[in-house]
């Protein structure tokens, strides 16, 4: 006969302990997100022709373009260099966030938060 509640839960852990652990994890997540917002990532493309700075929360902070690569007859190349640098910065920000949050969640899975 089935009983109400959380039967079959984690042995040795009561609901109060689980709630404390969840609150601790939530605080750590908030601290990690604040830390990500302060961290910056700098990427380049075109051998340093384009430099992009982005935060760990994917907020674009700066794009620097070396004037030597500005060719009015080849704007598409400049656009491609900017896209490459921005996409690499976003990829690195994702990796930083996954590593930071993964240390807190301990592999619980990305679908939880």
C-alpha cells in the first residue's frame, strides 16, 4: 500500500537537510552568476585584427578593429572577422559558465536551472 510523502527518498537525509542543501546551492549559484558577470573574455580573429571583449554572462563590452584591416572595397572580410571573434567569445563564455555552474551542481544536469 502506497503512503503519502516522499517515500523511497535519499537514505539518511530528511526533508530539512534537503531544503538546507538546496538553499546553499541556490546561494552558490547566485554568487557564481555574479562572478560570471564580472569576468571578461577577450578573443581575436584575423591574427589580432579584431579584438572582442565579452563578460562571462555574454554581455559584449568592446570591439576593437585594427585600422589596417579596414578596406572599403572588402567590407565582407571585416564583417567575417568580427563575426568570428564574437562567436568565439560567446563559445568561451558558454564554456566558462558551464565549468563554473558544473562545480556547483555536481553534474545534476543543465535542465534544472
